[in-house]
């Protein structure tokens, strides 16, 4: 006849946190991918709840201080200016090579290529297709 063994008095050290707990309370966890103590399970569940609540809360952005008289038209003008500045190409001084060719760096992707001023080719960046000159 087989005898039932009582494992509740045996204490085992958790490989995740290093704390000791009764051997029969350890559980195989799919996140840690090992057998861990019940305290590690509780801590992980608390962290998941906190992260879930943090994701659900909307992010509040502080508006910049607007001067007196700021209205909807000013907002539209500011957005249009920001879009124009994003499209605007920063004029870096290209490095001149022989026969009217220049080593040029795309302001958008920073790809370096050779630009021919005589034939104005290429008209767009060969890497990201950004328009070089208007």
C-alpha cells in the first residue's frame, strides 16, 4: 500500500524572488515559465492590474499658455505654419564634386546621394522619395 506524504511541512526557496514558502503552495506560472511561490503570482497580478488601469486613463496634456485674444483662426494658422515648416527643406550646403555634381543629404531621411545641378537630377530623394527642390 502506498502512503500519502504530507508536503506542507517542507519549505522550498522560490527561484524568482528567493523567498521560502510551503512546497505544496507553488504554482506553474505561464508568464514566468517556471514554478513560483504564491507571493510572486499575487505581485504579478497586481502589476497587471496597475498597468491596465494606467492604460485606460486618458493622458492629459497641458496646453501651452496662449496670449490674450487667441481664437480658432489662430489655431488654424499655427497648424498650417507647423505643417509648412515640417515640409520645408533645410538647406544644407552640399559638398561640391566635379562637373557640377554635389554630394547632397536628404533632410528627411539623411540619405546621402549625388545631385547634378546642371540636369537637376534626381528631383526626389532616391531612398524616401522626398522632393528635393520646389
